[in-house]
C-alpha cells in the first residue's frame, strides 16, 4: 500500500505543479496515471482528488467536442470510483486517454484508429463497465460532432 500511496502522491504533485507544464499535459498525465491505478485495482485517496483537479483544468482543452467528452467521462469515472467500481472507472479513462487535447493533435487524429483500437477495447469489456452503452454512444457522437465541425471549418 505504501507504493500506491507514494504513486498517488506523486500523481497529485505533478498535476498541481505551478511550473511551466501546460494544462493539457497535466490533464493527459493525470488521466493516464489514474487509469493505470484503477485498472490495476489500486485506489488511493489521491485518485479522486486528481480526477477532480482534471475537471478544474478542463477549459485548457481547445476542441469543444473533446472538452465535453473529457468532462462527462471524467465525471462518470469519479462517480464510479466513489461507488468502488474501480475497473469500470479505469476502462472509461482508458477509452478517452489518447484523445487529442490541442488543435494540432486534433487535426492529425486518426478516428479510424480510435474506432478500431480504443473503442474496440472498451467494447470488449462492456460487461465490466457501468453504463457502457451510454458512454460508448456519447463518445462516438461527440467525436462525430467534432469531425463535422472540422469539415465545415467551425
């Protein structure tokens, strides 16, 4: 348990740094760190604090569809952590962890990769995720909305 607490403390410290780390990088690192802890079945008091801190940084995400996706999925993950459904929360974070958080990454993103790898992995574990259908359909709808905005220059 000492390792988990040390890892959790380091995770919170990285997220709360007041240095030059860009907010989007903080978000990415926090989601990945929490995902790793949750999928391994380890929970620290820092996971909830870290995910709540992600929500405070959410405005740093440039793409509106991705911002909404992160906001909703992180909020769902927080609720599931509070309900001690760690695996479900971890799988939701795993679904979104590679989504682009800036304009440059958004323009280069490969939706086909997301659908064939990230979404497929999520769906392979649908029975382990509370509200898996709702989450999957929401994320796909938001990605589609983001693609439509891209095509129409919005």
